[in-house]
C-alpha cells in the first residue's frame, strides 16, 4: 500500500487550535452584532449579551494560548507539564458566566423595582 496517498490525521493540537479560531471568529462576529443592536435599540439585555460575547472572546484568546502551552514538554519549572492550566481556565470561564448571570439578575431586579417607564 502506498503511504503517500493515505491522508495523515491532523495533529490534535492543530485541529483544536483551528476549531478554537473558528469559534473565536464567530464570537467576534456575534459580539459586533450585539454591540450594534445594543446601540440601535438601547436594550440592556442585548448589551449584557454583547458583554458575554466580549468575555467569551477574551476566554477564547486565552484558550488558544493555553492550547499552545499544552504542546510544550515538561520542564524544571513545570515538571508535570502545562496541563494544569486547563482546570484554571475552566474555573475562570465559569466565574465569568456566574458574574454575567449576577449582573443580569441585578439589572432585572433594578428594572422591576423602578416599574414601567
């Protein structure tokens, strides 16, 4: 069998980074879309949605950076490698989601307390 004709599977880190870049691109598009409609409608809910996409974009950039770090072998400074950054990244992502939820709830309570305009 000729090995030059069989496709090689992509490196898992390259495939992961490619997927993260596509995801980040769509997040940026949704962020701009949300910011535009937030300005057009002056809606707080759309503004919170756009803020969520901004935070998601920042987390996406950090995820791409951590993905590159994960490729590196262990060293004297990091004897177990860089895989420990993944749980930290997940914790930061979850804390950001909790912050967005708290902000949305507090904004809603403030709007309910004020009453209709």
